[in-house]
């Protein structure tokens, strides 16, 4: 049965009547009547990316173990077991996709049972083709909105940063040209990528570029900062969980892996992932299946993985803080993002872009980047990289001029006298920290560097 109805990828242009998401959808039909299966094949097959059918619940269960489906269309009267009972069983062991229940009996009790079992829509036989198409379109819209809202919680940087540099690496330096060339070569491949570099060098921008140039560009890009999720929550957030799987799990929820289904999952600060979760991630990378917390079923996933870190993972492995087998698994293709100070005159080009975009956002007139400012931008060492540059331009717009102390006579030289660079950096960080009344998180955000960098430098200065 499977080989007979398996649908290969085809030209699935958006259907204007039923929304753009139907063309990308994967659907499973479960019905024991050949006539109904054939009707749904003719109705849905040409409009969706993947359509499979099953004649009974046993065959349907086997299909769920092998593939992910966005929507299941399920008949209630099936051999040996009703559709409602089978759906309730699947929900209990780890099934999250939307289900539409078909029935010839429009009684209230069946409708209530269907809702309790987790059906999201209810359609009465016989029905017309546009009725089932509209039902599927409603499911896909609901799924999209739910996932987009959930993923928004994990955006890595401020919205303004995404609007400015979301999908492209800016600059004409040889260093950034090499990065762009590498991205263009690896983007069409399914290979996992490890992005390395200092904080603020544009690792997420590079990840978005990889996604945009891949064949997954129409699917979700889900960015996750592993260091921003509490260790006791990260497994549930990534893998999902069933209702009652732990204290506070009042309802079942898909994880971020499933929200990125078909697209790209970007795991930033991968070195911050707890060791226990690292072992589970390794299994996902090897088997392409994951097990939600509390679930008995493994959920198939189709993802492109991109990882990023500003730590030296080899040293983390030696220190026992990162699994060696996971490191070798993710270090297939490594792309290093150069620091801004190594990118020649890119700081001037980036400053011009930030000045133009941020002035429009803030409703303030642009400040002229004169020759003195250009020399200062080029000669400064940028310890906070692109993020620090963006923050400098925002402060400049607010003040109406470049901040005091920023100029050709004040900027840190590229080749400073011994101790001068460290001294300027120390005084600047301490002054910002004092203005923030000692709040290191707030100071780190203003400086465009990580909290860990401030902690490390303060510890060194105290020593």
C-alpha cells in the first residue's frame, strides 16, 4: 500500500484559495474505504508535498513511526478500533500533529470524544472537496501561528538587529569574502555546520545566510541560545513533553526540534548545553529521531543543524565539559567568523548601514561620518565586534554626535603601546559598569559583549 501511494516531491506552487502552506504539507489519510482514500488522493495529492494513506490503525501507527506528518485525516469507524480510541492512544505515547476526524454520525457524544482525544476539527461524511481542503488549510494556519509565536521566544538578538543584518554578511574585506564563499559552497548541502568566533561577530547572521541559500529556505529557521535556557528546562524546550511528564507540565507541547521540522535548527552557544542533554542531542544527530520527555514514541525529524560557539570546544572537551563524540559529530564543516578588527574597513561600511537604518527607527537625523570618524572606526579594536559598533551608532544618534572620547586621538590604535589597549578597555568597561550601578547583565548589553566576558575581565583585574 505504501509504495502505491507514496508521493514524491513535485512542483507545489501555492494554492491561492487554500493558502501557501498546503503546498509544503505532509498529510496522512487513515480510512478503510478504498473509495474515500482515492477521493482524498485525487483532492489533496496534487496540492500537497507528501500524501500517504493507511487502511487501518496498525498501518497508520507504522507510518507515524517512520515519518512526520503535519496533519492526519482520520476516519472514526475503522477495523478493530475506532479512530477516536486510536488517536487517544497516540496522544498518550507522544503524537503532536493536528488530526481531523471524519464520521458519518453527527452526534454530540462522538464530537466530545473526538475533542477529548485531541482532534482539532470534525467533518461529517459525505463532504465536498473544498470542505476538506478548508479544514486542512485551517489546521496548517493554526500550526504555523502556534509555532511562530513559540519560536519568537527564542530569537537571539533584538528585532532591530534582525532587520538590519538578518540574512546577509556586510562588508568587502577579504576575510568576510572568504566566509561568504564558504557559505555559498556548503549551504546547498545537508552537512551540519559549526560556526566559531567571538561574541558579536555575526554567527547568527551567517546561520541565516546558510538557511536562506539552502533548499530549506521556505521552511522554518529556528534560533536557540542554549545558554539562555535554564538547564532543568532545556530538554523539555528542545524535545517537547507530554502532559504530566513532570511537575508543571499541564499539557503536551512540541519542542523546538519539531517546530523547525523541514527547516534549519540553529543552536547557538552549544558549549553551554548540559552534558545530559548533549548525549540526547548526539542520538538525534545519528538517528534523526527524538523522544519527547515522558513519551514512549520516537518522533522522526528532518532538520538541518547549524551550531555556534565562542568557546574553544577542544579545550571544553579536555576539561570534561563537552562530550568528545558530540564534538566530532558536529565538527564536520567549521566556518570561523573573523573579529571586526580583522575586517579592514568593514567597520565604516557597517557604521553607514547602522546609521541609516537606526536613524529611521529612532526618528532622528543621521550623524555625518566624517574623515576623523572614519579613521577612528577603522583603528579601534572593537572588543565587542559588530554588536558594539551597532550600540555605538545608536548612542551617536541619541547624542547627535559621536560620543566624547571617540575620535582619531582617542580610539584604541591597531598596534597600541604596551598596556594602552588593556588600560583603555578596562576604564571603558568599568565606567559603563558604574553607570549601570554594578549590574553586569545590563553593562554587558550596553557594551555589546557577553556577561561571561565581563566576569572574566573583572576577575583578572582583581587578581
